[in-house]
């Protein structure tokens, strides 16, 4: 049958592109850190996106609690946030990078013993090991012990590093990495230039679309799009389902609590799905949310469970809007509204250089408005001005190309802005967005980042 032959040919093509990953002598390890959900989300996307027929990878997580405390401290306190952002540029970054890199590379005993335990527990000792690191801390530590483990265990280790923001921060430059994957050409150029300036060993840096969850990349079935579209009809009656994932550092809880109350007062159509991890920092917020009729609370006991619950909410409900930080979540803008994760993204104020850089990525690709258009919307929302003039009509037309918007800093203004965009059909226009993939940008804004990454790693395995 012709159809069977086509399927057979396509299957052979897929297997050829991932031949190296099917090697029975290969052991694949995904290395991540518990600092925030971003690294876990990317690791989870890579885990579930492995080509069919390949062995399930093992997970190697950092057990350094210092990373978690560091992340939380610099995310929640205004003064520490300013200090952290100040340290991420110029000579301060140069100094901090050298200091922290030396600290990481001097502290490898735990990772070394973990890796040996993994190799020693295999029934058949692997001859090849692929390690994909989604956090620079583990990447540097693994890089430091890589040659030592290769010699002691007679294995060939291939280390791939996935940068988890479009941010060329110097700590992502790992000299022992066989390949470093970044979301944009801009980040690649800046990382390469840093290596030359710092006189470090040259590394291979590849531009690859950001690896967004393959589960969230599934296309909705039946009347999926129409039903989501109806939610954002100003004259409609459907509930507007809004998901709010709380960050690992539990940042911005007061902002979100106030914004939720104000939005619900404006319309009882707004309904909130909150995904949050239980911790001493979130206990009061969870208690406050439990009694609200407009809130569907999803509480988890661990970071990985929170990531799974987040995807479950998307699979169980027609989510039209997501309020989130411009962390790695920003890259869901690469998805189309017809896909499960293709909600309209509303970004809280950025914290840290990487979040500013992610917004810059979206702005460069016109996935969010430019600063002039954003100022127009914020001003009109604050003063509740009509959008009937030519400029207003032009903004509505442009909205058909946007996947996200930035929220004002104050919760009252944020609620006013959201309701203004809803009433003036900005969200409705955004629901028609189709991300245009051009030849020169397909390596940056394709929604198939996971597939692309594994194919490139397969090529790497065949050359090292």
C-alpha cells in the first residue's frame, strides 16, 4: 500500500537522524539543578521528547542546597535583586564569573561520586556516555571531572550544554562542553566573543530553537480553538481560564493576590488555575487562595511534581491566558494558539538579567509589542481611553502577530491593563496569531526545539 510505504520511509528517515542515540552501548544522562523550575522544565521537555526506541535517560540532580537558597534570596528581596542585577554586567560579571567558576570546579566530589555510582550500577558497563546539562553549575563540575572519569572507567563522555535563557551570561561558557546550544544567534556571538576576550579554549556553540515541552506542543482536538476564542469574546459568557504558575522562589505573591482580587471584581468570568509548591514561603498565600471561589488551586510537594501538575492543567482545561515571569516560560511564545500550551502570555516585571534578555528575544522577533506600542497600551489602559482612532486600529492589527504582553509593575495597574486588553479585543486578536517562521529565523523561533536538539546531538555523537 502507498500509505504504508510512505510511513515506512518516514520511519527510516527518523531512525537515521537519531541512529547514534539508539546505540546500545550509549548511556544518556540529563543533569539539572533544583534552583527554580526552569531547569527542571527544560530537562522534562528533553526527557519526554527523546526519539522513540531510545533508552530512557537517567537523571542527575544537584544536591547542593546553596543553589536553592541563593536563587530564592536574590528573587524575593528588592535590594538583593538590584545587587544581583548589578553584578551581572561589565567588570562585575567578569569578577563574579571567575570567582564562582573556580568555586564550582573546586567542589566536584559529590558529582564525581554520583557519576561513578551510576556507571557502576549498570548491568552492562556502557562504553559511551551522553550528558546533557541544563544548568551551568553542574556543567562546570562535570566538565572538571570528565577526563578523569573517562580514564578510570574507560568510557567516552560527550557533554552537551543547553542554555536555559536567551542570555549570554559568561557562566554558560563551559570549556569542556562538546556542544553548547543557545536560543539565538545574538547569544551565540556574545558567548563566542567572551571566550576570545577571556582567552578561554574555543567551544562549539550552536543556535537551536528553545526546547519547549512536546506535551504542550500538541495540537488541540475538535473545537479546541473555537472554544478558546469564545473565552476572549468581550460580549461572551464563557469563563476565561487563566493559569498562574508560581515560581520556585515564590516571587511576587502579594502582587498576584491583589491582581486576582481586582480582576475578579471587574468580571466573574475570570477564573484562575494556580500551580504552586507547598513551602513555608507559600503557606499563607495557599491559605488565602483556598477560600476563593474564582481559584482552582494545584498544590505540589516537590518541584518536579509542580512541573507535572502545570502540564496536567493545560491538558485538562482550555487555558486562554497565562500570567508568568519572563523566565524560560517566555519561550512558550514559540507555540501557536492551536497548541495546548499556546496561551496568551502576560509577563510580570523581569527579575535578573536573563529575564530582560528573554523579553528582548521576544521583542526582536515581534512576538511582543515594541516599547512604543506597549507605552500606548499602558497609557490608554491607565486612563481608560478609547482606541477608535487610526493609531488604535493599527495597534489592533499588530496584535494579530503578538503572543504576549508585559504587565505594569503595580497590581492595580496590571488588573486594569488586562481588563482593558480584554474589552478592546486585543486578546481576541492575539488568539489569531500565527508565528511566522522565516528562513533566516527558523533556527530561533521554531516550536520543534526538542526534536531539533536531539537530531543535532545525534550528529554530535557520530562525530566525537
